[in-house]
C-alpha cells in the first residue's frame, strides 16, 4: 500500500457569489452544487488519480449523502474497505466561492466526529504496511494521534488548525501547513508576519490558495542558491520575495516545535520546505494560473505530496510535483472533480 489516508468524508454544498457577505448582510448566489469532499476523501482521490494505491479509513453517515460518497470513492479507485457507515448524519461542508475563485468554508463534522482510536486499532495492519499515512484535523485529535503512532511515516496536514500535542508534532514527517495555520501553531508572534505576506485567501482550509504549481517538472529548489529568502517563485515581485522570506522563518520556527520536516505553502508564491537533515530552507516556486475555484486545492497538493513521498522522492522534489497538481486543481470547479490525472500534468 502506497498511502493510507485517515480522515474526513463530506458532502460539499457550494454556492458561488459575486462577493462574500459582510456580517449581517444577505447576498444572492448561484444554484446550489453538491460535490464529494472532506479533506480525507479529497486527499485519497487526489493520490488515486495520480496512480497511487491508496486506502481510506473514515466514517460516513446513513443520510442521503453517505452511500453516494462511498460509491464515488470506490469508483475513483480508492480502497474503501475501512470506510465505515455510521448511523445519522455525515459530514457536510458549506462553501461559498467568490468571483476571484477564493472560498470560505464551514464544516459540520457529522460522522467524522465519531471516527475513533478503536477504528484505528481495527485498521492497524493496513496502517502499518503503508509507506505514508496522511492525517488531517477534521477528525478527533485522539484518533489522529493513534493513527500517527501506528504509522511508518506520517504526513500531518494541520488543517483546520488547533493546538497539537508534542507527541503528534514529533511524529510528523512532514508537517504541512499554510501561513495561517503556521501562525496559529507558532502563536501571536507570527500572526502579523503571515497576514502581511499572505497574498491568497482568507480561509485556512485551502493550503495552496489561488495558484500552485511547478512548470519545470519534478525538480525543486532555490534558483538563487539554496536559501528561501532569495527566491519568490512567480509571485508579484517584492510581495513574493517577502512571502517566501516570512515563510522560511516560520518553517524554521515550526521545526523547533518538534516535527521532523515542514512544508509551508504560499499559494501564488509556491512553498518552502525545511528539513532537519540540512540547514537550508528550500523554496518551491509556483506559476500564476487563472483560478476558477480553490476549493480542495490544498488537499490536491497534500495527496500528491503523500504519493510522491511514498514513491521515495525527497521532500523538495515531492513538494514541487505537488505544486503542479495544486495548480491544475484550481483551474476547474469543485474539489475532487478538479483533480488531475497523471497524464494531464
């Protein structure tokens, strides 16, 4: 098994708006669209579409969405033998997408909140054989920690952000966050730096923002000599360079919290990668693309990253490939429906 994802399954209820409403304001939107989603399901589908052998440990509801979501995952090639039906409502994400393609998301966890450490024990052989176990925070934290203990290698996408125990951080290799999530984990001292340099969205659930990708292939690095402060990717000049410098500092600070490696994603300005094995922070550039819908683009990045790590790629190379996948995803509507297959890259 290449990748096992332990996470959430949601029905994404999406409405497009010209602009998001201010507090107390009502705005008119488009017709309602319903897409399969949830960070766990999204990451599993993203990896499967690229060719990964991937399984999902999750819970779905017995409402009108549960069976359809499970069948959709199986149709995408995801092993659903550990997708467990649970009496009651499943997870639902309420999503608005504005004219620029940026999204805001509210998640009702439903059955996802009942994925338990006992479920992890029941799937222990599956987790132990996987090259990478991908985890996120839309399920109970004790379940995430139990899965991390059982895994050979843990990719921890700390989204949506919450306080994390030291043990869980120490097992992350890598910890994957955007600037908002990094600032949350580091506390208020980094919040200003993140806000000043984040050129993308105001939702922490999307770890790639509006644009992502690497137009040069499967290689990554700093084109100016190995320090992230010198590279800005294809972002807007000084803003891009400032974003990369700020994220490089955040990545180093995050390493001090205990994870074995860190990826901080920057939307239009790419990502930075920090590993304890070396002193340099590597910048991964991203090209500008025309964003249609950023929903789930961060999960496309993370699913692709998990697959390439499972194949044996180094972290900078895997992140560069993942950025290409994220770039392709923002060009189409929806989450899973936007994810590319390998031949499309």
